[in-house]
C-alpha cells in the first residue's frame, strides 16, 4: 500500500472512531447556598460540564418560584475527567456562582451532592453570553452597557425601548445589545448575531492585578484586599461591597479604592493584553495596571484571514477554535488539536495530533505553513480598528484572524 493510501486508510479509521457514539452518563446534584436569601422571580439555573476542548453538557432551567437547593441533571457523552460550574442568573446577570467542581472520569452516573454557590462579584463584566459561535461579555453601569467581543469593546448608551433593556451606539450601521429576560439580541455594525443566552462566568474572586513603574500586585479575595509594593510594603483591607460606577466596578476601603474597568489593558513591561484595566487610588498616589486572565480574550472560533502578511483565499478553511487552553480547528486540509500556554514570558501554541487526509498540493503547502506559524507564536494582540486577533513571533505578524459568526 503506497503512502497516499495509508493516509486515506488512517483518516477513515479516525472518522469511523469519531462516528461511534459514546455511552451517555448522568451527572446529578443540587445547587444551593447557605445564605437565607430568596431567589428573584424569573431566576434561571445553569449548570455546565466542560472538558479541555470545551462545553460537553449543559442543564438550563427556569426556577419558576422554587428556592434552593435546586436539583439538576446534566447528560454527557464524555467519560473523561470534567469540570462542572453552576450559576443562578437573574435577568441574564449572574447572581450566584460556584467554584469549579471536578467530575471524575468513568462511564457511570455521578452524584455530586450539594454544589455550593457564592454571591457573584462582577469584576468589570457581569454577563457572558453565547450567540451561536460568538462569545460576548457585557457589563452595565450608569445607563450604559459595555460589550466586548474578542479584542473590541463598545460603549452603548441606554435607548428607549418598549420592552427589555436596549443599548445602542446610534451609529449607522448600528451596534446594539437588547436584553429580554434571560436572553439577548445583539447586532454588531448592522450584522445580527443568533439569539444570545447567558453562560456560566467563572467566579471573579480571587482576582489579581499588576502594575509597573513602580511595580505593585493587588490580590482581591473574599478574605480581603492586599496591595503589595515593590519596596516591600503592604496595605491590607477587608473586602468591601462592590459598587457600580461609570468606569465599571469599584471597591472602596478606608486605605484604598480599587476601580476595575472593562477595557483591554496592555502590560507596559511585557506587552501582554489583559481583559481589564485596574486603578488603585491611595491618599496621595494613583496606581494603574492590568487585571484578569489574558486567555479570556482568546476564547471563541476564529477564522484565519492572513498568514505571514499575505491574504488567504476566502475558502482556505484555516481556523482556530479556542476553549480555555485547548485549541482545535482546520488547517486547510486536516483537523488538528493543540495546547495553548500563557506565562510571564509570553505565549506558546504546541500543535498535537492531526487527521491524515490527503489534499491537493496547494492545500497541503498551506497546512504546512500554518502549523509552522503556530509553532513560532510568542505573543498576541488585537487590531484596534477591527478587533482582529494578531498572533506574533520573531518580531513579525504570523497570523491574523477574525471571530466567526
């Protein structure tokens, strides 16, 4: 059997394996909290199961007046180790969230018992929603919504609406966020996204922010706020209630005031983008820095439009689907998976297994160049005008991609 036939046979085996259904298993439990606080009318329970490659099971139910504890059952075909997260939403905004709960691997049913929820502290964004293949983050303050999609943030003033809460920039074509209960309808520069539904945001605390010149680190947890300075001094304060201001979320203590703003912040030392800008006001000083996990900015399904500075054909079929630290997609011909890591030194993407289809010479050459480009990535950024994701390495732009949707 020649080399091409071997590749085709291997691809057939991969596709056959992928087509075989896995046995479904149930993950059950009860979501609740210790505080004696009644749920608001219209509250909704959402429970997600996630594997490294993304969402593999979901339970979503209106509470219809019921109170905690609330039973749930999530059905999944994935028998590997999973992570469960739960939230209670009110008007599409998280009110209670759980820490991640490990679900052991195995084919049998799993009863997690009680999954404890805690009050959600919105650090910049109060809601994350899934609109088809597009993920959006939204925060609200002072009759304004801030909406982030990939590397772009829109500030949308409240507009007159007969129903729900509608926010729009008033431009032509317009960008609009229209909330109706636990759903929303989003238009981006005249393009309507599929109906949006809220997903479970990770618990915001603990939260870390850093700044330079002079260097400082802020650690915010339920135990309090600790500001560490480059000179070795510390300021400690109990965790105050979070408030909403025009800039985002504010935490006001006796010795310092922390403001978290939902806009992309680039670290002045490393050049790494972060999802939130953070300022710390002291008696005679104001510190500025960045907070949040840079990986949040990369989440979503991206279509590669340029490689090594050259435009790709519209039908090139080169994609980056990023869920957590897991990357997958199509490399012009074959499907691939890869792992993503972000450290203080930068960013790496390590390609892993691929299918073994044989395509025409042009597609195979494009695939080879794409895999080589992934291996050279050391940092990322965004085009401020379009929000396109830019993957860089060796001082050059390697890949440019836009969110699908």
